[in-house]
C-alpha cells in the first residue's frame, strides 16, 4: 500500500497520506480492515481515484488468491516483479520499491525512479539526458549490493545535497 501511495508524488505527501490511512484503519493492515473503507473516506485521506482503484485491485487479488504475500518472500526478484505487475496499478517501480523496503532485497536499483536518476546525475555530474544511463551503469557496477547504492542516493536527496527547485532540474554550477 505504501508503494502505491508513493507513486508519482513527493515523499512528504506520500508519508502524510500513508499516516492518515494507517490511522483510519487503526494500524490494522489487513484485507478486511482496508476493505471496510469507503471510497469517499479514502478520497478524504488524499488518495486519487486511480490509487483507490489500485488499492482495491490489490485487495481483490489477495482475496481471490492471485496474490499471496507469504509466497512472495520465497520467490526470486524477477518472479516477485512478474507476480506484482500482473495487478493493474502495480508497475515495475512499485514492485521494485516493494522488493527494497518490504522484502529487503539486496540487489535492487529502481532505474525509473526520477529521484535516483537526479541523485546519480548530481553524484556523477552527468547531464539530464545521461542520468538514466548513468543509473543503469551504477546498477551493473553495484551488482549484488545495488540496494545499498539506492539508499545512499536517496539519502543525498534527503540531506538536500542536490539543491534543486524543480524535479527535473539540477543547477549545472552546483557541485558538492
């Protein structure tokens, strides 16, 4: 749920919505508890209609046996990504974030995460056009422990080392 909430919004907004959702369900993260929330309640928490639909898709997949979280722990990374992305609303980024934060896998670097791309651009002083390619190179070089690299890149953002005003721009003259 945290990964779905965090899709394409800032970390701060995602944390706020997640906290409100957690309070709304009394921190009981079960299919039954989440299913009791009405759409209007979910919208009042800050969830968009598409994210409400995605959450409902996950709940449906769990109820009908398509998604078994206990089985995910036993699967390899690619199998987890394949299982999760079968559910509408869960793409590769969401599945990779799930692998990182929930399953705590050691070799995950979400190449399509714009924050990670910006951090790689800052760290390696590449251009905006090269930042995704740079992150791909990092994934290859960090093989076996790419998750650690992802956490360091995110920490650079959290420490305000990038100092950008837009999610798309990093000043060219900014060097740390």
